[in-house]
C-alpha cells in the first residue's frame, strides 16, 4: 500500500463530493483544494480536512505532497489543469468529457502518452452496479456476440438549462448521451465506430436561448457491423420526478439478450417537504424516483453509488495497483468524437463517417 496526496481542482458539487470520499480513504494522506471562488475552496477544504486550499490551480497541482490530481472544473475548463498535471507527471482523474473539442482532446492524448501518465476520465456509469454486472456477463460470453444495442436517457429541462448556463457547448448530447456512447463502446470491447446518422428536434431549449435540441436520435454503426440506437432528451418538464438520468439500455446478442431498466420508477416517494436536487440548488421535487440522482445518494452518513464506487476504485488503483475500468484519454477522445459526430449529423442531415480524417 502506497499512501498518496491528492489535489482537487474545482470545488463544486462533484469536486467536493470526491474530496469528501477521498478523505475517508485509508490510502489518502494529504489533500489540497483549489477553486476560482475562494469561499468554495475554503468550504470544501473544511469538509474534507484539506491541509491546503487556494485559488491557484497550478500551485496545488505542483505541490510536492500532491501525487495525483482530480479535475472537477466546469466542462470547458478541463484542459489547462489536466495538461499541467500531466506535465508534472501526476496521475489524473478528470470529469467527462475529456474536452469539448477534438483539437483539445488530441492535445491531452498526446501529452498523456508522451509523458506516460495514467489519465482516467470519469464515466461513472461504468461503476453503477447494474452496468458492472452486465459487463461481467458479456465478458463471460453469456449473450454471445453483441449484434445490436439501444440506450436512451431522459432528464428535466431544469438540469439542461443549468448545464448549458455554465457552458453553452455542454449540450445534452456532449454532456449526457456521452455516458451511453462510452457504455456501449465498453460493452463492445472498443469496437471502432465507423458511421453516425442522427436526427433532432428543437423546442423549449432553443426557446430559452440555447442551440441544443429537445430530443436527438442517433444510429451508430461499428466496424464489425454492430448497430446501436441512442436517444437523449433533456427537455422533460422541470419538475419531472427523476433527479438525474432516467435511462434504459438493451443489448441483443446471438446467444441472449440483456434489458437494463435504469428509470427507478419502481422507487417512488411523494413528500410534502420536498427532495433536494443533487445538482440544482434551490430546486426541490415533491414526487421523486429514489436513487435516480446520477452520482448516488447519502444514506446514514455515507455516500453510496456510482461516483463513490468510481472514486474509491480509482484511488485503489493508485494506492494498491487494483484494476480500474475507467477509460483512458484515447478512449475518451473516441467517445467525444462520436458525440460531436451526432451533433454534426443532426446539423447537416447527412451521415458522418469516422474517423473524421479518413
């Protein structure tokens, strides 16, 4: 066991959550926190017992007691701290997507591979129990060769508007459907994607001043002929009972089928007091699908769910050499290329062939 020091870059909701989880890990001996808002940095440092906090990302990354870095900044601000951590030779966990443009993703991939740095991207769906178990069944060959897949994810317009308010380029396709592009790619053992054909429809999100569609449908064709149908809509009513993703994934193999219902409609609560939203301050829902919060849930003083599993597994990989199934930079770059191709196909009305340079 090799205890490590962690630098937390970005002290928002997820950065703070990861800092608190790290503070409870026996392999973490030191935590330092940075955020552009000094109050946020101080608050998170207090919650996780950080030895140091401030507003200078580079100072935290370069600190001699920091061995690894978690980058939890807004989507459009990932690249600079990631490149700084790579230059310092420190392992990195960065929230998805790895970047918002292929040019920036290429910079990250090249830097990580040149420096030999272990960089992982936080696609936390891989650490949700039902998807881990599904991956094991595929690994054991129980449904045979996967012929086709379908996945759809719904969410409320309240979360879409907050997400794009932070960064207008963080559309539901790039910021949310990306999880399921990654998941299908993982289930297919990285089979290369060769064609994307997509259609979308605008409505309430465009009326609010954003370029994003209310709903997008995409047909993905992979190198060995596997096809996948992916759908995203982040335009459901603001008070829709899900506190995050309402999802469903289906896999059709030549020797079996898997149907993974991730809507949480079987766990319904109505509360006069209301339930807080995991991502949206001052937003409460009276009727809620329990366990629908994407990161997970607090219960009896502990946090349970995908973000907790993912954070602990990543730290375990650094401290003890345990396996970590999070994608590396090159895999995350391929996922970004797929989501950008979906948006390009919607915009052009034509199929997009990958890789883009081919």
